[in-house]
C-alpha cells in the first residue's frame, strides 16, 4: 500500500491527458510522451515533487484536447523514472497513487493546470457479508478468466487472495483484463466499492463467455486437422470467413479462368508444367495473402507473352521493300543493301538465324528511325528499348520472385508489348550502358544477342526458357569504343557516316520540310524556301553529321512564318539568302574558306568528331627559352604523344632544312590547336604537327591550299587513319584544293562521292619526306 499523503483540494497540479489508456491506483505503467502540451506538463511536474495528474481523453483521435475532451475522474501519479529519447519524445515510468476528481481548470496553455479532490477513502476493517461475497465472486471469475485467456501469469492470483481492500482488488483486476477504454473509465469513475465490484463482476462474466466460445471454436477446428495442423487450421478459418463474405464463387471463377487460358495458350511443355504448378499453388492459398498476389502477377505475365504467335509475313518482294526503304530514308546505301541481302536469303531458307545488326554513327543520321522503317517494310512489329544509362543487370534479366516488387526484365516486357515472337527489336544507345555494384547489363545482353544462346533465354522472373531466335535485333551506337569487346563480337557492324551537304539538301526537301509544314499547318503556297537559303542554313546554322539540328531550324522558320500568316502580314513567304537571318538570326557557325596564302608554322589538319569531319589549323610558335614543349588546346594523351614524336622527328631534319641543331635547348616550342574548349585526341594529326614544327623552325611557308591527315612514326613513316570520308567532306566544304593522305587510305576514298573527288586533288604518301615536299616545296608527288 502506497503511503497516504495529505492532499488539499485547492492544490494546483499539472495535468497530462492520456490517449487510449486508463491508469489505476497502485499500477506502474511506462508512458511515451510526445505532445508539446504534455511535455510542458511533465516538465512542471518534475519541479513539483514529480507529481502529476493523469486523466484519459474521451476521443483518442483528438490531437489537441480541451477540458471538455477530458474525463473528470483521473489518477494522481508519481513519476518514478524519466528518459529522453533521440527522436524528441520522453519515456516515463509512473505509479498511480489515488483517484481524484478534477474540480477546476486554472489554465489550458501552455499546459493544463487543475485543482483536484480525492475520491478514495479507506474501508472499515470489518467487511460486511455482501461486500465479502462480491470480492470472492470477482476473485473466482478472474481465476476462471486467467485459465481461459492463458495470457496472464497465474501468480497474480496469490496477490489477490491476500488483499482485504475491495477498492484495490477491483483496481488490480481491472488493470489485468482486456477492456475498452470506456469500460476501464467506468470502473475508475465508480466511487462506491460495491458498484465497482458489481460492474467488474458483470464484465468478467461476459468476457468468460466470449473466451469459452472462442476456445470451443478452436477445439472444433482442431478436431478436423489431421496433417499439417497449423496450415490446415488457418485454411479452415479462411474458408469460414470467405463463406460468410460470399467470396467462394469469385475464387472458383478465377481458378477456372486461369485453367481455361492454359488450355487455349498452346504453351511449350516445360512452360505448361510450370503454369499448372502455379495454378495449383494459387488454389491452395488464401485469396488475400501476399503470396497469392505474387502468383497471380506471375501467371498474368506468362499468359501475356506471345508464345507461338508470329507476324504473318506476306510473300516478300525485294523490289517493294527496297522502294519502301528508299522512300523513307535517303542515302544509307550499305544499310539498305545488308537488309535486302538478309531478306533475300530468308526467302530462300527458313533456317537462317536472325542477324544482330549494329548501326554505328553520329547522332541524328537516322539510326533509330531506320529500325522502324525496316519493321514496316517487312511487315513485323517494332519495339524500341533505350539502354542509355542502364546500370542494373536486373533491368535486362529481371528480378527473382523472392524479392518484394519483383518484375520481368526489359527484354521480356518489350516482347509482351510486341505481341509476337519475331518483332524487329531496336536496342538504342547500346554504347551508353554502365556497370556498377548491381552487375553488368552488357554481360546480360550477351545471352540476348548471341544466336547460339538466345533460343533459351532465361529471365530471372520467369525462370523459364524463352525463344528469342526469331527476333531481328538492331542495335545503335554513336561509337564502338565503349562497347565491351565480347558484346561487340556478337554484332555485325554497319557504319553510318555523316551526310554530305547535297544529301542534307535532298533529305530536307523530301522529308524534313514536308513534315514540318504539315505539323505547323502550312502549305507550299504559304512557304517557299530557296535552294541557296537551304544550303546556307545547312552550312552556317548547323554543324552536325546528321540532320537533327537542321530539322529544328526548319521548325523555327515554320513557326515564324505561321505567326506572320496568322497576323495577316504576309502571304506566300519566300525565304532566300537575303532574308534568312530575319528568321534564324545571325549565323552560328562559320566553316569559312581556308586561307589560301602560304603561312609559316600554320598547317591545316583534318579531324573527325561525332558530329562529322572538321578542319584544324595547327599553329606552332618558336620563342626564346630553355627547350620546353608547350601544348595547348585541350589535347588528349594520344595527341600529346603525337606532338612529342613530331618534335623528335623534326630534330632529325635540322641539317636538311637549315635550322639550329640545338634549338630544343635555346627555344621554347608552343603548339596550339584552336577551339581550345573542345577536347581533341587521336594520332591522325601526327604529320600535321611535324609539318608545322619544321615550317616554324625553318621559317618556310606551308601551302595554304593543302590539308592533311595521318599518323607519323619516329622514322618518318606515315600510317593510315580513320574517318577519311568525313575528313574529305570537311576539306571540300572548307575550300581545300589538295589533301595529303597515307597511301594505304586510298581504299577509303571509294566511300567518297565521285562529285566530291572531282573537286579535290589527293596526294598519297608513305613517309614524311613526301609530305614535306608537297606541303613546303613546290612540287607534288604521286598525285592520284
């Protein structure tokens, strides 16, 4: 028994409102305190002898209760322990002391402060017969309740037998049985001991009846269990619940629907066996269990896939397909030829495995749209999968079903979207796949793109073989340097170089301009773009290998013309070179004309970028110093090495060109490649650097009408380089008259259009002596 204290009804004490909880006298209970008002009351209580009044609020959903929301009867409690938690809440341990009645509220903010009056009084030492009978009845019922519930330790009965105080007996019993807050508050608010015990006795009788019925149901269910007791027990309970809710018919219909789909699907044998197992598993599961949802999703995925469904290709007419490709795409001869070859062989033999084509080229040359045109021309479905930035292997192979939120990989999802087993499948941006701790997606693609393996491609989610051998895979990439070698080995490369100006003009007339006029609601009468203006637009407003920016500029012109038409300013707008700037502003690029005068230490080189070919005017300056080689222009490691090789070669020519033999000790050599913000790399500027160095050191002029490209060795040998077509086109565009190339690059000139080759003179060389003779001396060697 807690020592009785001398309380005054006029005492002011902080009040803390409880939610969903009632505390009885002599009851020790931990509490979590989080509300600001409760924390303030707690702080005040810790100052005043750790005493606080606890009363339950009527509606536990109320976040900020007022005095009308709080019961008048509560408990005066003492705080035994206090602990502050990291999340800002406070955990306390309180012990109930006495029932009290709230008489008055002195304040509500920042915390409740009230006056109270005690309502608990001591009982006479002599209990009357009725009260003693009530106490024994309550103890007897509670003992029965303990036996039935099995959640209360039996030792509590030893404590109750020795209690003579009826009020304390009622409080202890009330604190150990599961009651609603309203019922607990009724017992707490009962001042008369007899009334309190009668209420408790009635509640115990009701709870005992409920427990007996519950135990009887449990016993009846357990009698039906023969094997797998726990699983069967849960299943029977679920059956009873479903029967009451009327869900049995729905479940039966669902299972029958899956079985019907299985009969109609004509699945492969292994797949059919797996689906049968999953349907039987679903039939045994509770309808609302998480596992049943996983099985349903799996079955839906299986039935959505196009097992044994193929696009019925009509009798292929090669001339018709060729005409369709030519209509949709101008140029791209190599790609079209390869597609026609595949279709011709396919027409003769059904055993041909589908090729894996990799279209490599700069942005905007039509790689992606070419895939769609191929699908349309041969009557197949087309699906596109962008691989740019994919880092997770599960994106390709899918997740295993053991994981929460598992789903198939992108390959299976794309096949589901295609609806057939033989679509044209475009894997876009295959060179931009990345790998990290989640795996290597490129390695997962090996099985997809290998004709020897993809007949049994296995997605981690399906866990079944899926035949991809009839899929025509087309991949696209801007460069092959970032594609893993094993993956590259499985693909047939078709390189698409940039378009020349004549091709861009034709593409604009045939496709781009027509498309933009239609999208902007214009017709030929309202819009007329001259050929000269179109050529100026291509040359001065775009710098690209493809036609993407060209299309954007055409769209800009169409928007401005549409605005003029709506405003009624002009009808039949004609755009030529004189008014092009009105619609597009000042030119953004200036390919310009190469400087035709001869220069010392300045040589025109040819470079290749992802945007196509370009010219580079490499400059060399000789200044007094101590022999430093200064390289500027944001050069890569390979280009820096080419500069050092060129310098070493230049030292061997000091006598021939009559410059100081120890120049590398007396002078600093500064090599600069303009457009310093643009990264440059590669060995193809080797002969250009060597020529510029020798020109600057010997103070001899280099012909301004010559451009060159090629790698140089320490012995002065000239080696072949790549990107010849793009470089030659750039030289022609810049007004170059002669181009110096490695003799082994002669075969690459076959790709250059004949009309371009007619305007240029090619000097094919094998060593630097021939380069220097052609560039610095007056004669030309081996002109072809």
